[in-house]
C-alpha cells in the first residue's frame, strides 16, 4: 500500500515537471519570436524611414532657396537663380522617380517602390514653382509677352509641353484614379519617359554652351532607360538572383 502511494506521488510530480518544462519551452519560443522580428517588419520600417527621408529631403531645396532670398544671397539676378534652382530640383526629382524601378531590378530593394509617387508629386510642385516664377517674376503675368516668349524661345515651348504632360500624371497619381483607369493608368503614366526627355531638352537649350551638367543628367537617364530595356532587365535580374544565392550559401 505504501509503495502504491509512493508511485502515485512520483507520477504526479513527474507530470508537474513535464508541464513546467513544456511551459518554459513555449515561453522561450515566444521570447525568441519577439527578439527576432520577421524580415517583413524590417522592410516596413525601412520603407517608412525612406518615405520620411524623401519628404524631408524634397523640402530642403525650397528651404535653402527661401533662406537665400531673405539673406540676399541670390546674386545680381535673383529671378534667374530661382528659375535655375526650382528647375534643377524638379529635374533631379524626376530622375529619382525614374530610378525607382531600375534600383529594384538591380538590387531587389522593393522598399523604394512606394517612393515613386511622392518623388513625382514633389517634382510637379517644383515645376509649378518654376513656371510661376517664369510667368510672374520674369514676365509679370503679361499674356502677350508670355505668348511671344513661348513662340520665340524654343526651350520655353518645350518646357511648357513638359508641364502640360505632367499635369494629368499628377492628377491621376492617387489609388482611386488608378482603379478607375485600370490598364490605361500604366499607359498614361508612361508619359513620364517623354516628360523627362523634354525636360532634358529644355535644360540643354536653356544653358546653351554649357553642356557638362545637362550631359551628366542625360547620361544617367540613358542608363536608367537601358536598365528598363527587357534584354538588359532580364540579365540584371539573373545577376541579382546569382548574387543572392551566393550570399545565402556563404
């Protein structure tokens, strides 16, 4: 009888120890899951950080321009300086928006894809400031003077064409318009390629004999277009997969 009671106590004690060990293993598993966040969470955090950097970075040129205006550091021709600053900033942002897809192709950084829209909209904002400076500060909103300027100066005509093409892209950049237009949305937004070419022509004709800076922009845009060309794109994707496989195996 005493032996039976002793065996029962040992069995109960063994069950308690087993349950406690299982509970400890479950808790340790939770701790591991908490201490090692999934990659998706890291990607979301990176995407949020890149978005904030994009927003802040896009406002920096305007802040610098305003500071230079109030400190009288725009030189002897402030209007020309404002036109140059707003125009080059718009061009840089357009190039960056064009670079989103090639960066994803080459490096596989999907976190940069959501940046295309804000970069494009900020580019549109600077184009609007560029145009308002031209119409208001340079031409005093004189319609006949503006028409003569557009007709007589080819770079103004090309710049105006780029602006008019950019307007529908800015308006239809929302998800609502994307759903409404369906497949036509992508076709419409392919106008961005033509817009950036027109912007480069506008810049080259504006600076006339100084082709170094426009040449740099044109070279970068050419490489970005090349990365989108399907034969090159497929090679870049294969190269990306090979690099990732080697990194995983090492």
